[in-house]
C-alpha cells in the first residue's frame, strides 16, 4: 500500500508579472507544488489567476533549470558542477584580477526584468552594484519603461512618481500601446485588469484603445483606432493642441510651463498630424472633447509607446493631458499610489546625463546607461572597455536590440558571472552561473510594483520550502558582491556578507530617523525580514509613523491587506525645484524639434512592431510545457492584403538595417496594412532548454537596430522598425 502523504496549502503572491495576484498553492509532503488556485480572499486580486500563474508549479521546479553552481571550461565550452564555496572562490580569484588590471570601469552589470519581482533584486542587487563601483550599469529598463520614468522625473522631480489610471473609478480611459488582456498590465499594477476594464464599461464608462493591431484589449473596447507605429506623440500633441484651441482646459493643480506647452503644441494641429498618425483630424478633436467632457478620465500609454522613437515625449504628453483635463491626482483620473514600504528617499530633483557612455556619449538615466550601447562598450577598444560582466536574471541577447551583435560581444569578455536559473542564450557565455533557489524557497514582497498599484495594498509571503544546504537568493547576491571585490565571502572566512549588509542598512536608516535605540524591536526571523519590518514601520502606514502596519500585521493577514483607494498626493510627491508640476520640462521641449522634423516624413512601406502574449513573459517562460501552444507562437502577423501585394507564401524573409530573419507568417485582418508584428523573447537555441528549443522561434532582436534610440531616455526602439519582406 502506498504511504499516505499529507499535502498542505500556502498563500503567496504570484511573482511572475506586475499584477501581483494572490495564489493558493497546494504542496505535497515532498514540497512539490501540486495545485495552484487564485486566492479568493486576496482583497486586491479576488481569486484572479492567469495561465502563467496556473503553471507556477511547473516553473518552480522546471527540470531544466540550473540547481547547483556551474563553471564553464572555455577550451571545451563544457560545464561542470562545483560547490558554492568553490564557485565564489573562483569568482573572487578571477573578477577582481580583471578589474585590477583594467580599472573599475572595465566592470559592467546587466539586470533583467525579474529583479523587479524579487526581494533579492530589490534589496541586495543595489549593494552588488555599489560594490562594483562602475558606471557601466545596464538593465531591461532601457528596453522597456525608461521613457515613462524620465518623463515622470522631469515633470514631478522623481522618476518613481508614476501616475496610474484610477481604473476602478474612471469614466473614460484612453489607452495607447497597451494590451493588458495579454500582459495583465504594466506600470499599472492591477490584478484582473480584464475584469476591471469590463467593470468600467458596465458602469457606463468608455474605453478607447489606440493600437496598430486589434488586440484582445481592443476587442472589448468601445472604440479602437489604428495608428501608424511610432506616431503616438503626434496624436497626443493633436489632443493637447485641441484642448488649448477650444478652451477646454481644466487645470486644477499647481503647475508651471502652461504657456510653453501651448507653444510647443502649436505646430501639431489635428489636420497636420492626421496624415502622420493615420487618425482623422475630426477623431483627434473628438477625443480631446471627450476627455475634457468626461466626469473623470485618464490617458494611459505603455510599452508600445515607450519602445518607440519618441517614447519620452509621448509619456510626457500623457500626463500633460491628464493635468490639462483636471484629471491628474484626482479620483477617477491618473493618481499616485501610496506604497506601504518606504523606498529610496530622494531629496534632489531628477536629472539625466550625470555621466555619459564611453563610446557613444549617451547620457545616463537613473544611474543606468542604455542597453542599446552595451555591445559597443564591450566591443570597442580603449580605456574603460567592459571586460568583466555580471548579469542577474537577464537574457539581453534575446531582449535587447541587435541581439546577434550582443551575442558576439559577450563572447569577447575576459570574465562573466551570471545569477540565473537557466543556461540561456546570454548566460552560455558566463564563466560561472549561480542559480537562485526555487521561487517557493524565497520570501516575497513587491517593493517596486506596489508603487504603481491602482489600489493601495500590501502583502508579504514567507518562503514555503526550506532551503536545505543551499544559500538563499539574497545570500547568493550578497556573497557575490563580496567575491567581486575580493572581500571575505564565505562562512569559512568568518564572513556573512548578507547579515553584514543588512545591519549596515538597518542601522543607517535607524540613525537617520533618530530611532537607533529601537533596533531590538525589529521583527523577523532573519535580517532580511527585519529590513522589511523597518521599511513598513517607518512607511506611510507604519506603526512607528502613526499607523498600525508592521511585519507582524502582514504575517497575521496572509491574504494581504487592502489600504484603500488611491488618494490625492500632490504636492507631497513632488521633488521639482518649483515644488509644482512642470508641464513643459526644458529637456523635453528641446526634443520637440526632432519630432517636428519628422512631421511630414512619409512612413516606410512596411514597419515592424512587437506584441505581448498571455502565456509568455519576455524570454524566460518558454520552457514550461503547459504554456506552450495556442496563441503562444512566434509568428509574423501580417495583413492578408500585404501577403497578396507582396506575393508571399507561408514564410517570408524579413530584412531591416540590422539583420535578416526568415519567419513563419500569420495572416490576420487584426493588423493594419503596412505593419507586421513579431513577439520578442524567442529564438531559443540552448540544448538544456528542452521545451523552449522545441518551440524555438526566431529572435526578433536580430531585426531591431541598436543605433536608434529615444533620445531623452536612451530607450531602445522596437516599434516602427522599417523592414522589407520578400518570399522565403
Ligand atoms: S496575472 Fe500575473 S500575477 Fe496574476 S496569476 Fe498571472 S502571472 Fe501571476
């Protein structure tokens, strides 16, 4: 008779996307996740679960993941398993030697998107970057949302002050370049985004979607408008122009730059921008009137508009329109969340360009250089050339522009170390791979994402599965930070880099707040939890700040705590020198001439855009069998009229300035003529990715061009890429 095994149920936050849904996991006696449900009692997600969340168990224990440190023999290009101590010893021997020979700037780092979802990524990776002391920091931010953060930084003084649409109360939502029915939301944390949009319509609200494709989101909207890729800034300037011209302003906040904004919008009257956008002037004027007339309204624009040539101007105009129509910082409009855990306390107004990249002199933003110039910095000889690289949870060969060039560059590094769960197209170049534990073995708190939530909320999840004799993800990052500088990094040396780092942060914060005598009151099983407790206690709802929240409160409420609807937060969130919202930052006004210069440019005959897929998330979820299939395919969507016009068959050769690909075609009327769409994150080639390799697809970033950027933010351009198509 088989032994009776006992299962147990645990609650935790889904770490897979920005929607932060509550999960109810069933684990068997051997700690395997055997069932996943949405947590019905989570006050924010109310039981919502998408296919990715439902596959959490398979992802947690993907048999193809790396489970022990690996060291690569460069001569044979083979991997061998080593102990944790040996891995860190090897790093401590190799990495500091490169830096000693070539200087601090010969080190670089790349951080992937999953860092935004982990405690280790948010609390310990910054310490790793400080240890490196290099200005060569790159991340997925400049392949994604940097335009929004630069626009927010310049308008509000703080790049993390990002207004989100007040989804649950708005009467009118104008959405550009976003497809939350596939992505589940981005820079707008909203579990069950689809349900929230349907509720908007049920209560009589109006949803207008602007996109070069009839996306799944567009299909549930009241109105969908096709737009020429990359022309969102023209549309929004047309709306701003109309608001001024028709005296539709309802500015309710303290702001500077109104006259400058009016002047900047003057050349972009709707009849002029109509040809560039493909949207009739009368429609642009109507949108402006509808936004002004709605009791409450919000404009929201996401990745399709950020990863375009005028991404930052677009993001600026989104919030300029929200402000001009009386909807910025107002219920039902675009509002700022109040996150429970105190984040980085900034004291100076945001600015970019405090240093520039070595090769192309591109300005930094938020302490990062554009990922589009990472290959330049590795390949170009000279002082400061990157020779030693650290990557954490990233696969830029598939997710950054000109991926093939970056692949070539990584092969030329003197030393590379990756913290990653897979041998992938990027980490295959590493000398050492340090695997993180299973997600169920890590604590979870959303430090970043809850700053962009549509409702104030907090939830903490402890690890569910013991670590055994392997280090936690935080300990891996902390030990790596020590090893990179040759500092003591193992217990054998009497070192505990994680605890030492935590103590430094905790005492520094306590002393700053004049609370040093309360160190012993901090709750938590380890120093990581004590840090979280401190951030909660001195945060806006904290029990050391007049509220009630601390780690104990969250542990006692494992479904999460609803902290209420968004509240007006101006002027408290502002860090501008004027202490007002800047409606016309000079740096963005300076970029308007670039926009004007392309006002009459004729669109290329064919352009490429990306697309989001419900069962996919960038490059790292294609090895999960239950997620493969259905619409999760790497095909080039194309209008049937273009197939016929170009005489194409099932496949086509796509050429851009950067490269050439042969792709499978998916003819569909849902994409506008002259535009083709290819999802990114595909092109898997590694033998160890058994599932992903069987569904390899092609790397869209062979086609994207790392020489084209959104100038103010340095963001890569993935949408509106000129291409040609010929039969395969
Ligand atoms: S929507 Fe995102 S957070 Fe929610 S279950 Fe799916 S992957 Fe997880």
